């Protein structure tokens, strides 16, 4: 049995469940959407995730966001960084654009009071894992140097291992942490679909415990601040990054039960990134998936 399976009510109460919500029409709108589906916490984009540049945040935008946050009471809030950022790129132009984009997004998060910025570590594009890790570490160091005093933390996300992406092995995340100058400014965001696709079988209690052991050894459990709770369309070890509704994919309810009743990871906010829409009964998928997760907590 995974340690912490008999988690106390206090530990269970501390768990916070949320989802990535749209901010269409204004950053503040994410809170109304989060409240509508029953979120305790929230993930948003602070700019268009498919574009390098965006207009600076105005004082009015920041004020409306903070007013909505205070009124709604949903916290913490994390942001997901642009999909264009690749700190592992051997191409100097892309690397520099990635560092600049990371600095820009950290600045937006800091202005809004967003606690963490989830970042895909990057892809080495054929240059090798070691070279990619060195570049990622250098990029993070450069971003940190330009954002001294910021409270917003970078949260390195585990990956599924597609292509040359770095971070599908927990040891790779640990190697990045060991290589940067300010590891105290960096946390970890796990993704259950990515972990499963990378070969970590969350369904098997023994394999699950081995994975937690790796996390403890390489990154430290206290660094895990966010967990994207997504089922997987692909099989374990498939390296397929395709999210599915909770209990409808290959991980299944057993895998999530192992995670949600493990007191060692209870401090990490749980964020859905599952498909949007409504089911056959016209129930919002986010509400359905959040309900499933909460019912799995003993």
C-alpha cells in the first residue's frame, strides 16, 4: 500500500482542486469560470500562449483581476507559460526569444500576484539531453537575474517524452534543479498523463511508491507545488501526450486513488487540464471531473 493511504481528514481537507480556465474577454473572467464549476484553485494563461508578444498589462487590467480574485476567494492561482518557449533550443535566436518570453510572463505573474508559472523545460532538438539541460539551466539563470526579488516561482513541468522533450524522467528535472544558481526559486509541477505516458504506472501501488521515491530523491517532495490531474488516452510508456477525462482513460480511477490518498503529496494543488464541454446529460465536464477526484479522497 502506498504510504499515506489512510490520510487523516485534516490532510484530505487541505487538498485543493481546480482547473485551467479560460480568460477570454479579460483575465478576471477566469475567476467567474472557476467559481461556476466549483474550483478551489485555478490555472490560467496570462497572455496568448501561441504568440511571442502581447500588450503590456495596464493598471486597470491588474486592478480588475485583483478585485475579482478578492471577491471570489479562489487561491492559489498559477499560470501556464507559452507553448512557444523552448529553453533547450540550440538555436540562439529561439533561445533568446524564449528567455525574453519567460521574463515577460514572470513579470505579468508578479504584477498579478500569481504564485507560480508552469514551464515545460524544453526540447534539445537532437543535441542531446545533457546539452539541453545545460541550456535550460542557463536560460532559467538568465531569467532569474532579470527578475530579482520576484515572488512568482517557476514550476518545471514533467513531460510525456515526446520527441526530444526533456523532463520525462524525474532525474532530468532533478538535474536541472542541481544546475541552476537559485533552485529555491523553482518548484515542480507534475502531470499525471505525462508521468503515465513516460512509463510511471500510477495504477500499481508498488510502482507508484517507487515513483514517489524517485521524486523524493531527485527533486524533494516539498518542491511539488502543482499536479495536473489528467487521465491518459495512451498506454503506460507510450509517450503520447493526450489528456482524457478522469476514469475514462488508461490510468483509471485506481491510479488517481493512489495519488489522492497519499499524504506525502497532499500539499500540491490539483489542476484539471481535461477536455472542455458537456457530457450527455449536459453536465459541465470540469464539474464532473472535479467531483470524481473529490470522491476518490478517503
